[in-house]
């Protein structure tokens, strides 16, 4: 089963990090991902750009493009990880590993229904 581990953070806090602080957190996250990747459970991960650069497409027909994500929350979705585990408990354990190295982030674990698999990731394991 595929799960998305969605990473939320107070964006202003993250943007206040020095380049050195940011690089240190990213290095720790990559280190936490390594065993999951080696075991074949870890798929693509991405860090989203600033929410100020986001656009929202909504409305009927071709829709209207608006600036920003318009999320009325304290924390913003800033990235995600795709993992492939047999149980929700294993996906939660993976999120806990990521949180150990980035404790100020909030992680949401959500099942994914993949409709365009990539490079075999997400296919049924035997």
C-alpha cells in the first residue's frame, strides 16, 4: 500500500533558518530516508517551493488562476514523501523516523491511490 507522508511546517520559521541550519536538517532527513530507500520502501520525496510562489486553479470551465494556496492554517504543506508499506503502522513508523530528525515538522500520513506508477514503485510486491 502506498502512503504519502505530508510534511507541514510553519513556513516563516523554516524561511528564517540560515542556509547552514537548512542544510543540516536536509542532511538529517536524507540520512533518515536511507534505510527505507535501501529496503525498497521509500519512493520519491519533494520539497515544495515557497507558498508565495504557489498558484491555485479553481472555478468552472478553464478555471481562474489565483495567487497562493489560500490555506487558512498556521502550518503549510512544504513537502512530501511517498512510501510503500504493507500496513499503516509501518508508514507511521517511517514518519516517526523522519520526525526524529525534524521535530518541528508535523507529518500527516495518508493512503495514496496511484493512477500513474513510475519506475515500478508502488507496484504490488510479491
